């Protein structure tokens, strides 16, 4: 029996951030042998006491303390097991979508994309059933095509 094609669920649009800002900081530190990190060095104060002061040490990466910009978009794509779509989609809704949709002002769009390859061809009865079900379920696009 041919294996069913995977079902993909993802949020739109299909653009990704080129790099995550924290990873940029780490990567640039790893790639730069002159990158530094901080260690505590005593520094005299006006009252004569000494307090630790952060100074750079050669060869160790520094982590950025603040993100230089605010992240405002999320994109995610996952391939679901076609025999357990309901379970997997429910888990994604609970563990990902719910957190994003709960943010004030958030506009979350979820799209379900289905791709199926049937090497022996699709029977006419299945074509009629799937086409009608897609119409009733208000699919934006759907079609069968030849290879």
C-alpha cells in the first residue's frame, strides 16, 4: 500500500529571519579570534574601597546583553505524520499557536498544506470525494494534476 504524503502545517508568511540576533553575536565572537569576554578586576572607588570591574579577556566570546531590535515576526513549518494529524495539530495549537495568539495585538495566520503523490493514479470516486470535501471545507486552492 503506498504511503500517504506528509501534511505540512505552517504559519504565513513563508519568510524567515536570516539569522537570530543572539546567534549573530555568538557566531561573530566564535569567528573572531580577537573576541573577548569579561572577568572581574578590582577597581578603586572614590571612597578608597575596591569594587570588581569588568574587563575583557582574549579568546572567549561575549554574549550580547540586549537584543538590538525587537523581534516582531514568527515563522514555523513542521511536517506532520499523516496518520496522526489531529493529535499533532492539537499539540502544535496548544504549545505554539496559543502562546503567539495570546499576545496583545498579535495576528496569527495558520495554513495547512497537503501534498499527495499517488504513482498509480487517483480513482475517479476519490477525486470527486476529495474535491467536494475541499469545497465544503472552504479550501482556498485545491487541484489534482498530472505528473
